[in-house]
C-alpha cells in the first residue's frame, strides 16, 4: 500500500516548505503538523501539484520553481493609480499596506500600496510572490487513494 504514487485521486500527507532563493522561508510545515490534501482540490496550485506527481511515501525532494510555474511574472498592467480622495480619509495609505478591493464580479481583489505621492496612490495587484523564483521543498509522508478510511 505504501507504493502508491501521487496522482489524481490520491490524498497526500506531506511536509513542504516554500522559500525564496536566498533560503528565506515563506511558509513551511516541517516544524508543525504535516499538511494533507487531495490532488486536484485546489489547496495547492496546479503547478505545484505537478511537482508531486509520481512521488511516493518517504520521497523527499527540492525544486526550483521559476515565476511562470509559481505565481507568474510581475505584470505592470496590474499596477494602478488612484486619487487619495477615492479612499476613506481615515485609511492608512503607505507603502506595503494591503487593501482589499471588490472587482467587477464583486470578488475580493487584494492590492498592495506600492507608492504614495501627493494625491496619487499607486496600488499593485500582482501576487506578492509574482516574478520570484521559489524553492519548493517536499517530503511525502503518506499517499492514499481518495475515499480510503482515515
């Protein structure tokens, strides 16, 4: 049973770490409880799932993930400028502040203030990790068919 490879229709228990190329950790389960997910449940972006395919319990690996396989390249069209008056007067607007906007479909769209100059507020809607090469470290603990008893 331990020989089942990661594939569609499997539940995977794993430890993972996501790091910048300089080793700074963005997220990690190695010091915590391992994560359990079903392949295809969108808990993990599809591009990251692709790295797990074929791995078996006990396998450990580290992958360099280029921006186009991670969170995309930084897109200058996703940086927009607003007038200060478009925000409530008591809102703190400074570089690095996350603001949640509603898009045309009323779903949440987070943006980060990238620049404030006079009456102009520049907001970057790119994913904060866009344009970055990441290291994806993975240790597979268990692989089960979906629907197997826990």
